[in-house]
C-alpha cells in the first residue's frame, strides 16, 4: 500500500469515527496477517464474483508488510495527535 493510499484510508477511517477501532483490530490481527494473506489467495476465486477487482486490492494490502505498518502508524499519529 502506497503512502498516499494508507494516509487516505486513515483519513477516511477518522472521518467516520473508526480510527481507534481500526487501530485496535489491526494491532490485534498483526500476527495473523500472513495467514490472512494466504487465506485471501485461497478464497479469491470464490470472492471475485462478489467483490470484483476489490479482491486484488485486498490481496495487495495483506501482502504488503510495510503498507500494513504504515497504516497503523498513520492511525496512531491521528489517535495520539
């Protein structure tokens, strides 16, 4: 996930009042992220008819360690600041 994409997602979560719950969920699921990435690959043929191209974006986000950490950093900055 690129820097501007993670920042835009953090802004949107904050606008909806979901920044703290999202941060808690991201931190709680950090150890499961590699498993979730593999599960997304396995389930993509089933999810693609329902979600369309969103499946590719979800997969890319789960595969990107730096993007995951960047999003957490953006959310922490917003919660702390």
